[in-house]
């Protein structure tokens, strides 16, 4: 049947088949190879950037270690937490501090009780329950002295009840005393677990 076609048409048909074969080869072989090459090239570029970044970091390791060592040596946290080594000593120190502050402010300390400690974010929370009798002015001085000094302490769960107290010298000089109860919380470093 090919022999019936004129020579020009046979040549055109041969060229068409050759172009079709070339298109199939390009589609099945060349396109996947080129696509794979481009993907690999992008991966190589990303790896080179990562290697450069890690190389830069590796040159800074000694500097970073020195900075960490300096921060550890200049640990500022110690002045904000209780310095005692054990819970019992820290609780006793809190009780002594409360007693000193309440008496110096003109109040009377009724009782203090150590509550169980717990660990919060890597710190042991030492809690002392306090009960005292104070005037309004003395209450302000006590809370201010406890919460605005170092180490940091937090007074919370405050319950204030009015009670009439003190000796009446004259009807115009009635001193109102408050029955105040609160929890005083201080923090100490939790012991680090050995690995």
C-alpha cells in the first residue's frame, strides 16, 4: 500500500513517524530524566545551604559554650528564690520572716503552719499558712514587706475578717483589728535528677 503513495507522501509519512517516535522517546525517557535532574538539583542546593548553615554554627560552638558558661556562672536566679537546701529549712526561714515582719509592723502572729510542698516548672513551691491579727495599716505594711523584697514571695488565698479588738481608752479611739489568714508561697530550686 505504501508503494501506491507518491514518493513525497511516503517521505512525509516517514518523517511524521520519525517525529512521533522522537516525541514518544522524549516523553517517556527525556522528560522524566530532566524532571529528576531538576528535583535532584534543588535538593542539592538545599543540602548545600543546610551544610553552610551548620558549618557556620559549628564555628560558633566554642563561643556559644563560653556564653552558656558565663550565664551559668552569673546565675541571677539565686537571689529570687529561697537559698535553703531543704524544704524544712526553707519553711522555717519563711516562718521566721513572717514572724519578724508581723511583729515589726505592729501585728500579732497567731499561728503559722507549713503546708506540703509541690514542684512547679522545675521549682519547689514552699507554702506556709499564716494567721495574724493586725490593723488595716499594719496589714498593708506586712503584705508590702513580704511581697516586695528578695527572695520573691507571694501572698495568696487571703481571707480578712473584721473583729473588734484592743483596749478601748475612749469611745472615739476604737481600734479595729482584722483577723487575717493567707498562704505565703516561696520558691526554691528543685533538686536536679542525676542522669
